[in-house]
C-alpha cells in the first residue's frame, strides 16, 4: 500500500483507469456516495471535505482520517460542474471469479463502453436483488466516477469482476451449471425463468456480442419489437431481461 | 418564416430552447440523423456539409439547398467532441393534443430533465411500435441535440406533444377513454394489459410524479424490487412498462 495522505496531484491521477490501478483506490463524490461506501464492506481510507461542509454539518463522526480541501481543489478533483463538499478515497476491490458463483443470475457485459449504461445496469441489477456482474476488460472501468455516480448508491452492492479471459470464464460458468443466455436482436425467446442459474451476456453499444461468445450461447434472449428502431439501448435490454428473470415463474 | 440561409451566428442560437423556438427550427447532426430526417414527414430546410464530406461522398442527391461549412464552423455548431461532416436544419414540428388521440399507448413524462433519458425513452417507445409522447413544459426540450442523438434514429418516428397544462390534458385523455396509469415505487400492479388505451405517467428524476397528477391516477404501476436500490432510472421504468404493455395479454 502506498503512503497516505496522497497529494492533490496524486489524487488527480485517479481520474484514469491506469491511475486508479497504480494507486489501488478510487474517489467517490458527494455525501450519499460516501455514506454508501462507509456502510459497505469496502475500505474507506480517507475523507476529503471543505470548510463549508464542516461549518454546516460539524465534524465527521468517524475514525477515518479526514483532510480539509479548498473549493478550488475539490473542483479540480471532481468530475461534475458543481463539485461536492465531501469525497471519499476507497480501496479498489474487484470481485473474483469465485464470488460470481454465489449468484443465481449474473449479468455479463461484453465491451459496454458508456459509463452511464454500466452504472444504470448496476442500479437495475441491485433493484432486482442481484449482485453478480462479469465484465470484459475491453469495456469501461467500473470504478470510473461516472459509473459510480449513475448507480445512484447501488455501486457498493453490486460486485464487478473484470475478466482477463471472457471466453474461458464463460465456459467455466457453463461447467458450473449456468445457462448461458446471449441477448441478441436477431430473434430468440423473451422468456427467462428462474428454474436454473443464468448468465446473461449483453454486447457493446456499437458491435453487440462478439461471435465467439455467441457461439457459446445455450439460448438467445430477444425482446420482440414492432417498430422501426434498429435496436434497444443496452441498459434497457438488460433491465427487461432482469425483470423477466425476477418476475418469471 | 425567417430569411434563409441563416448565418453561423444565427445557427449557434439553436443550441438553446428559446433560440430554437425563435427561429422555428433545430439542427440534427451526422449522416444517419439527416437521412432519418429526410425520410420523415419533417421539413429539412437546408443541409450543411464539409468539403471532406463532398470529396468522399460526392454531391448530395437532393433538391434541398446545401451550404458548405468549414470544419471549424462545424465544430462550433456541434454538440459533440468529434463534429459531424453533415448537419441538417429541420423545421420544428410538435405534435398536437389531437395527434395524441391516434395512439393506444401514450408515454407521459412529468418533468423528466435529462436529455439522455428522454432520448432513450423515445428510442424504446419506437422499438415497441408506439409513437405517442406527452411532455410537460418543465422537462427537457425534446428538440435538444442530446435528445435527438440518444434516440439513435427514432427521433422522427415518435411525436412529442409539449403540454402547457398537463393536468388539464390528462383529464381530457381520461374523458377520451384512456386509463391513466402512474408509475410509482410505492406499490401497485406491475400488470399492464392491452385491453384498453393507456396513458402512462412517469415523474422527474428527482421528484417523481407531482401529487396533483398522482391524484388523477386510475392505477399505480410499480415494478417489484427485491434489492436495496431506492429507485429505478426513469428510462428503465418506462421500458419495463412498455414491454409489459406490448407483450401483456
């Protein structure tokens, strides 16, 4: 572990995936996200607040070390136009393949690139009471600040596992008894029943699921469309599949 | 109607709602959006292209007047980091209350503020073959360029009607035989059947549906959640409701 506290210059490197991986931590912005982090099983290493925050809310009731930052510094660190008055520095902790096996429903994203889509998928997954998430390395980093923000607090309850070899991991899930369902507009069933563990694969916004993954599919999940739209947004497809599985009998 | 062609300075005013309303038109960016506009029943007044576009694709096979713009000008007009090589100037045309009555399913958004959410809802509505959209004045302008972009081509097939008096219009829809269904996480049915015309109301990202609208509800639509997430994204809720209605019997 690196020495703490980090300088603002070091914290600024957390805006990139490589920076987060080098320092082994990421920043969460705003009171709600910090609270969610504190309530989770993640390690919050340090809290950053402004004087304004302390003046309004008083000292923080926590043993976690706290650093006061100026508003200009918060602005530099923040990813939003109106910077928060509080941020938390949280240890990066990805789930493992073994963690995935504790789920009966796993959402697998093969290259989803948009942070808002990933965050929304995590929020929806949490809504339906699931937590398994398998990501390919080609997609957006789940610790991207826009992902965290768009989960609206669900971030710490969904456990992303980033696979270095997606095909191998999907084969291993099949061997463990998971039915591999691939979402594809080309036609298939829109039924997803709860009688067996399922890994649902959704592809990237621009290319869909890669052919080698599609070849592994036990079933194709397809949402019947009647209009002229070419496709659905990936977070929408994921939500309808989650809803089907959660409410199907 | 104003004199054409518009100057670049005038086109820049189209970045705001008031500017679009003053000039009665809006810009669509990129080849796909321009093609969709040309195929629709909307009036495309002028096309803007770069020299690069003409060099690659040749002259446009259309009678619509065309202006060549420099890349720097395109960059100023565009809402994205990589500006398009082609844009279209399209006449603003909102649907009317009477148009709404041609639908059996109407999505009503009471103050939805995020352009990505509105665009995604339009795309999903189109996917399921519906086109009725009732918006309150407090929400994002449907002709916002981010809305158009996130519809992924569905923009010209869904007809937004922006109500100046939402309560009055909802009452009028009820009188015309529509069942008013309000989406709310507080509990209700998740069944939406096709045996009658439905107007589904979804609230803003931060405040939900306003109480006066909720008081008009014939039914509450609620998506059963089992996790700890506080709510679903509004575009996700809309999609699940559309799916339920489109596939329910």
